[in-house]
C-alpha cells in the first residue's frame, strides 16, 4: 500500500486547523478515528521495517510536557537552557543508523496538531530567561513541510520572540519550501551532511549530498545563518580518504566564510537503542565495525577519538577553530 494511504485521527484532534489541513491535503486517504494515538503507535508486535514501506499518518493532540532538556549526547553550541521539542514523531527518511527506529515501536508518523500549545510552552519558558530550542530532533520538519508546514510556523514564531535561539536541523533539499521567508536572526538552519558514498549507502530516501549542498548555497545567498552538521561520522572502509575528499567537495560549493558554525559527531547511540536496531537491521553493515560502551551507556567506535581528531584537523583548514564544535 502507498504511503499515507490511511490517516488515523484522534477524536479530539479532528477539528484542529492543522488536522483539517492535512486531511484536505490527503483527501483520498482512508480515515480511521481512534481514541488515543498510542493505541496505534505503541501497540505491541509491530514490524518497523514493513511499516517503513507503507507509512501511515497519525494526527493527535499532545499533552504536556512540550519541552524536554537537551540530551547530553547532543551539542548545545555553548547555549544555556538547551531544550528540544517534538511536534512530529518519526521521519520520512530511512537512514540505517537512525536512533528513532530503536526509540519508537512504530514507523508511522505522528503529527501533533495542537501547535499553539507548543508555542505557549516556549513563551512560558522564556519568562525565566533565554532558551535554545531544537524542534527537529525526532523528525525532519523541513522534509515534511509539504505535508504540514511546521518548519515555516516555527521560523515565523521564533522571529517574534526575544531571547529565543532555534536550530532547525534537516537532511532535506526542500529549502524552496521556506525560501519565501525572510531570514530570521533567531533561527539557524542546520544541515546534516555525509559523504556521497555514505549517503547513498546508508541514508535511504534522503536527498543526495549535491542536492543538500545546493540547498545550503541557496540559503546562504538569501542571508540565513547556516550550520553544517558533520554527523554521524561513520566507520567505513577507507574512511580517511572518503571523509577528506568529502570536505573538499563541501567547500568547493559552500563558501566557508559564510558558514555560521559546524559540529562534528562520531556515531554514538544509547546502548538499548543500539541493541534493538542492530537486531532489527539485518539488511545493513553499518554496525559491523568494533564498538565500545562508554560511561553513561553510550555506544560508539573504539577509535572514536581518532576519527574525531582526523576530521577536526581537516575541517580546520576551512573554518576557524572557534566555529567548530564537537
């Protein structure tokens, strides 16, 4: 069955404007009224891999809490009061290493339609001071902009709030969907990048490296602050040669002097998620290289530090050290 052939809708979500917009967008999809999104999303004995081939939408109303402290494994870029929020759960891409497949029992996409409640939670948090917020960790908002325009909504909201700093992270080449918006000082557009060979092999359904670089170049030309996220660095055969050439390709297209900053992150994952995904993904060799479990239950490569230092040295040829994190 095709993607989004069915839309599950919580009874209380039906009359929200966002729900009506999505239902209009997919007028041919079969609608199934449900009591609570977890009755579908969290039900036992689901097959994540099969669902990825025929993803469904779930429209729901999110209860509190709306904001969560930023995970320790994620970079705060020197910001205080680091939080993330999840207006959508799951992603349209199918990256072999994605932690979401170890976090959620379902591959279906949950859209929380009460977006104004999320904004209200941000306003309450801002009453106590500044806030650094990431609303695109558990999904890719820009990739889903054609389904529900949450990337635009968050950008427009951030532009009206003093004390708010927001990162919108993506692998999408869908910059055209927000190109009509004026650049917002409070917003950083952050692209996750991998070498072409790595992306083709392990980032199924995501745009090519060249497509992402074209989107980045357009965003920079329009005046946006752009962050380059070189993560996860994956261990592959000849990784030094591949990642060295990768940086040369990136900065042959992206003007280094215009880049706001960059971060480096070697592959790492919560131990329990790693166990679940490595059992689930028998179709990939992404977990084939030796790993260790560090303090705090984080799994990464044995030579994590060597990989990070190698990449840092090469990236320092293009960006000053004060603009490199990780």
